[in-house]
């Protein structure tokens, strides 16, 4: 899927505001720019996000954007297909930032549902990077059965370690996510699964943004 999605702040009025300092003089962090940011989806690839099953929306206050999936499910055990235990998705985003500002991802909230039988396990992992820069290390979040509930995992980046989009040039933002399920040896005949999708739009991945002014603004 290429270039077909164009989303703005109006699509995400229900987004939870990021719990981030509004202004931090020592770190150079500033309030979000008043002009709305727009995110184009350049490409979507992966078994967890077939064409048309991932959507992006920007919060009204420019503090965050969400990614909502509708077919992101991994499963193992029982009659599961051999390749169904792992699903992944890579999003390549074009983030249009108001002139004179740059942004970084301060934290990310991942959510879904898991049904894991005793002995089964699952892991959610994610990383991101700007085009032309090194990929951040994958952060892993394991879950063990028995488990049958919603799940949430949060990745937080220390302020000193924030990776900022380069000023004055357009660099696409890449997000890599993955979920894996292991049926284990206790109940291998039963299906265990993990999702990172939403059938009603209420479960989304939320990326919280930090902002600062570019030099010379």
C-alpha cells in the first residue's frame, strides 16, 4: 500500500494526551507547534498489517499519534498454521512538521489482547528509526500463560537519549513491530494467541511526541 492514506488531527479527538512536560528549559523541550502536523503513510509491509488494515491519526494537540491495526494476530498450537506464530509490521511514515520545529518519540504505548494457555508464552517487540539513521534496539515485552486478558506494554526513552528528526530535511519515520506466540509443551493441542489489533477502534498503539525548536529559528 503506497501513499493512499492522509490523516490529520481531526481524526483523533479521543486520543489520550501524552503525559509529558509542556516545557523543560534545560532540555530545550517546548510546547507542540500550533500548526497541525500531517502524516502520510508511504509504505506498509508485513504479515500483521495487510493492505488496508492499518490506520494513522494525529492528536488534536500534536502531542501524539496513533496506529490502529485490524488484522494483527499471531497464534500457535492446535490446528494453527506453522507460520502463524509470528506476525510483524513495518510502517514507513512521512511526517510533515511545521517549519522550525523537530520532534522525537518520547514513549510508546502498545495494547492488545492475549489468550495463552498454561505453558504458552508470547512476546511483543518494537523499534523505530528515522530514514538514514541507525535503528533503535528492539524492546521486548514477554507474557506467560495462563493469561486471558487485555495487555499493555510501554516503551519510554530517557530525555537524554531522545532521537530527534533532523532539522531542515525530510526523513521518513520507520516503525517495526512484531508479536510471537509459543504454544509450549503443556497444552500444545490448544490454540494460544496474541493480538495487537482492534475491531472497534478502541485499542491503538500510541506514540507520544516531544518537540523542540530547530537552531536558528
